[in-house]
C-alpha cells in the first residue's frame, strides 16, 4: 500500500483542524467505509494532503481517478 499525496489546497491550509481539511478527511473515511477499509494515515503540509488506506483496491481506484484528471 502506498501513500497518496495530492496538492489540494493553497499553501496557507496547513493544519488538520482547518474546516476544509476536516471535511476532506471525513469524505475519505466515508469512502473507506464503502470499501470495507480504513483510513490509515492522513496529514497535511502547506496544502498538500497525504493519506493511505489499508485496501490496495481502494488505493488503486484513487490513483486511477487522479491519473484521469
């Protein structure tokens, strides 16, 4: 399983308690539930979000979505 890193927000969004970050984490947890999976890690650094799941299938699906954007 790999860690997914995505530039999601402006560089000033840098804390886990930022409302946008909280909303994204909740969304990722909901997606993980749909795959009977768990969000293993979640962090943000100057707008770049990094996260991982305990499901290779879900991780592959997310990589696929990101590549098609």
